[in-house]
């Protein structure tokens, strides 16, 4: 009998299960919001990246319906071949306006925006310096580009300098790549210092504003605005699927950069244009981000309240300035148990385990639409774990 060439799959799954690394999706049966219905129970939702509470906003829903009725469900082709709509251009101009960049380009997801941008701007003879804790899409973008990639210690400007001193001269172009708010720890990258080093060593900088867009900066433009770096020459990437409540990604930067990406980024050229519904919803969200700064204020208040209450109750949660907090636990099994205990106490907060992170944890993300009672219930439940 021939050996089964697929037998390894079941074996791998067994290994994953034995380590308590096994994952499966959890079913949500309601509209996104501070409370969601999960497997029949209404829980307070601390598992969402919908920081401003826009994913269930009626204005986004109506914009998506209107766009679908006018332009249909799909764009039927890539942007260069029949899939381009005026809505795409309106959204790109709105993003460029929010970011105060010359132009922007919309991709079908943030993941694809990172893959496409990195893979097209650097190649085999180039160097990428990448923060150790960078998002999977940045790491895979580096792999796809075939540039030499060196990781520097998380947010460690001195280590980055050392790596630049050791490696920069051996390569043609150099790209420094970082999350602006790190997706699992919620801390901010040292952007002004990174830009200083980039100037000294003649490097480009790509910053992933996925968790910062809509959340940081007076106008919600992200960490670049928060750090007073608006107008600096750099490459900004982000998503339409977190604070903007839709689906898709973008790159924002100079006219030349965007023009280059339209001609070279494989994940933009060879994929279907964003749907009219997603595009219109994101366009509505960008307007709301600029017109309703009070949503950011409420989110900031919730961040402060959680920090205060956690401190009062001596809870070991990370000290974050962003809406992302982590409650570190000793291993994957403990994190899984904690997550299911929280569920029994009415709280939805996921266990994040290796290989996503090296230290298992409960990840908590706050929304502008959480109420004080929601946060109090969270703190009480964490206290019991
Ligand atoms: C979520 C995320 C992405 C991917 O964005 P999608 O639009 O969901 O594909 C990229 N980078 C970071 C840092 C993220 O957290």
C-alpha cells in the first residue's frame, strides 16, 4: 500500500492540540458593538478592534447599502482592468486628506497593503530593519521582497543604531519597518527617533498605523500626527478594518510612491478592486473620524479609567497608552482557562497564545462606546482570576 502523503496534517494538528495551541473561530451572532451575542449569550466585548464603535454605525451601513444598490456587490476585476470606481478615488483622496499626504492607494486588506508595499519598494540587494514584534504582514512582506532582513530589539533605538552601523553600508536601499501601535502589547514605537536614524543612515521608513488610524492624533490621523511628524517623508500603511469599521487597507505617501505602487505592487495589480460596499463604508468612517473627535475623547477616557481601576485593584495588566491591554499569564493552558472563566462572568476577551506572542495572555481592547459599568465588570472579573 502506498503511504498517504497527507497523513502529516493530522499529526501536526495533534501536536498543536497537545500544546494547547489549537485555535478555532468563535461565532458572533449580533451586530458589532460593546456587547455582542456569542454562542447564545450576550457578553461585554473586549475582543474588537472597532475602537470608535463605527462597524455597527447606521451611517456606515446606509452608505454600504446605497453603494451596493448603485454599483452592485462586486467590482468584477482588478483596478487596472475594469474594477476601478470613482468611490475608490474618493476614498483615496479622503485618506490622503486625513493623513496630510500627497496621495493614497486603497488595497483589499491591510495585510495585502503591507505585502505589496514592502515587496515592491525593496529587493534582493536591499536591507530591511524590522522591529522584533512587528505584525505578521510586515514580516511576510519582508520575506516576499527577498531583501536581507535584520530584526532589532523591540522599540530599541540603540539596537537599531548598532544594526545600521554594522549593516547599512553593504546594501543599496534600506527600509526601517515598524508597527506604530503594536497589535499585541499596545505600546507605541519611538517614531521621532526612528525618523532621526533614518535621516542619518539614508533609510526609508514604513510605519504600520493599523491600530492608530482614527485613534491617535487630534484629527485621528494616527501616531504620525500624535508625534508631530505630519508632513515628514515616510510611507504610511494602515487598515480600513479597525477603527474605520470596514474592510480593506491603504498606503499613504507621496504622489511618486503611489504612482509607483500602482505600477509595481503585485497585491494591488493582480487582485480585484475593493467592493463598493466596503469602499463607501470606509469613506463614511473617514468623515466621521474627522467630524467627531469626541469619540476619541471617550476612548481616551476609557483608557484612563481602566488604568486607574486596574491600579486600584492591583491587577497586573500592561501599562498602555493605547486601547490595547494585556493581562499576562504563565502559559497557554492558563490563558485558555482564564478566557473561559471570563466568558462565564460575562466578558469576551480572547486568549492569545504562541506562536502569535511569546508570552500567553488575555488581550483586552477598549472601545469608545464602552460604558463605565462595562469596565467595572471587566476589572472585577479579572480580579477573580
Ligand atoms: C490587523 C493588522 C493588519 C492587517 O490588516 P487587515 O486589514 O485586517 O488585513 C496589518 N498590520 C497590523 C499591525 C495589524 O494589526
